[in-house]
C-alpha cells in the first residue's frame, strides 16, 4: 500500500479526484504555510483569469505618508502650549502679560530690544481652540507640502512665511499683541499654490485643478472671515501668504531638477529671502520703531491691548 512521502503514513486505497502521494493532514499543513504564496500564484496565473469575478479581489496595501517634518512642527507647537499650561497659563484665556512673557509679538518690544519675537510668536497660541484649529490646518497642508518640497525647503518656507507674517503685523498695528502659527500656515498654502501652478510637476491635470481649488478656497475663506471677525490678525495672514507666493514662484523653477541643482537654487533663494525679510523689518522699524511714547513702560499698555489670533 502507498505511503505519504512526508510522514510515512499509509494512504487510503480509494480517493475522490486525483490520487496524490501526500496525506490529507500534510497537505493541509502545507496549504496553511504556503497559502499566501499559492494565492499570489493563482492570482497571477492567466489560467485562473476566468475565475476573477468569483471572489473578492485581494486587498491593496496603501502607503500612508509619514510626514516627519509636519509631525515635528505640530509637536513643537503642542510642546510650547503644554509648557504654558503647566506653568499656570489658562488653557482657554491666557492674559496679555502671560503671552508677552512667552514670546508674543508686540511692537514696543519686537521693534526694539527683542526682535526674536517675530519668530517665537509663531509657536505661541492663545488657547486650546486656537492651537487646535491651526494644527489641523498645518497637518492637512503639511501632507501636501511634504510631497512637493524636500525637507529643508519645507522648513525654510514655513519659517520665512511666519516671519513675514509677523513683520506685516508689526507694520499694520504695532501696538497690538499677536501670536499664532497661521501666518506661516497661510504662507505654506501660498507657496504650494505658486509651486503647483508654475512648477510643471508630474501631476494629472484633474488632480492638480482639484488641489489648486482647495488651496485657493482655504486662503480665500480664511481671509474673508479674518476681515469680519474681531480679534483675527489678517495682516499676518496676508504677510505670510504674500511671502509664500513669492517663495513658491521662485522655487518652482527647479522643483524637478536634479538634487544638486535644486539644493543650490534653494540656498540662493532663501539667502535672498533672509535679506528681503531683514530689509522689510528695518523699514517697519523706521516707521513704527518708536511706537511707545518716552517715559511709559509696557505695563501702561497691558490692560487695553487687544488680543490678536492668527
């Protein structure tokens, strides 16, 4: 009597179908181990094409973007907010004095001894709702930015647009306190609009149009509500947006160039951007640098300063 070539067990004398030289137990074990490979072989075998409609197709793995730069930026904003809360700042209604202690933008300080506030104010938020809305926008825009820009271009664009928004705010209303990331976020949207429009990227036309419509709608919608809702710093939005549009338009020329060409162009663009922002800051300082009358201290203004959400 025939025996199984795997385990040596005797095979039955009569079976249905094709007689094999492996027992049913060993065959089941082999199917369990190799089932995935067998399924792939069957799916790729043209002899089984006529059965394609008899079962559901295998699931297709989707690659999710990792978004490392966006996660770092969101994490930095969240870390500052958590540190503020643990230091005793209100989670919903921080005071003007607390905002200034943590680095908010304010003309009498930003245009004189503490220019670093034009950067730190971009990582400072005025309550849980403010940071939640801004981080939601950054997360969605960042997912696209990480596909269009290489990491350094993304980081430098975000930073330059935030600084541009702060300078615009100091020019428009130097005696108001401003904080928030939306100048940088608006700038990121502007950079993406210009890059997608001018960059000749390998993106299907239909997808490109849909993305452009979404970006333009985002900018237009938020600018409109910023103009009608009290307490929103539309000057920072506009400053960031203009900065982003300019950067995106210039960067678009070499977005698809070889890495060495693209990197050289990026370095030149952001060197020029630093000089332009420094010039804009100097001009605003000449115009509004003496906004606080002599003999008065910042505490004189604190009770009456409006808060500006970006």
